[in-house]
């Protein structure tokens, strides 16, 4: 059963440059005008977190230079996604610290009050 060119990129972890998609067993037609496709993995460390795919109505529309360019773009996309993830994590931690601050102030005040009471 075909898994799609995008699926095969995820499984093989390698870019796919298809000059004639109709000759590829994995190709799943979504637009009958498409003749060629270039798909590259978006990597984050050892993980594939997505795929960038471009299609064209002409046969052999993409070449190795296009592949290298799209792979470079995919690397930049991975960095942007990681930065967004880290930013979101930092925002969540800041919210948590904001919620904990009143409790911390109350605990410090109670501790100080107890010390004063014990030394009196």
C-alpha cells in the first residue's frame, strides 16, 4: 500500500526528488496536474518533525540545486520551530512563577513572623 512520497521521506529520513510522480509507487495523487515533486525532511536532532513538499505541473521541474535549497530552508524551519517551542516553554514557566510568587511571599512572611515570635 502506498504511503505517499511525504510518508516515504519520514520513513527513510531522506529527501525525495521525483521527476515523474506517476512512476513512483508511493505517490498518492491529490492533483492530477502534478508531474514532479520535491520533498525534504524537517529534522530536529534525531527526529523528523515534518516534511516540506513542493509540486509542479511539469516533469523534472526540480533539480539537485532545488533540493539543496529546500533542505537549507527545512533546517531554518527546524530552528524556528525549536525557538518557538522554547519561547512557549519560557512563557509557561514565567506564568507558573507569577502564580507561585504570592505563595512564596506568604511563606516568607510566615517564617519571619515565627522567628520573631520565637525570639521574643
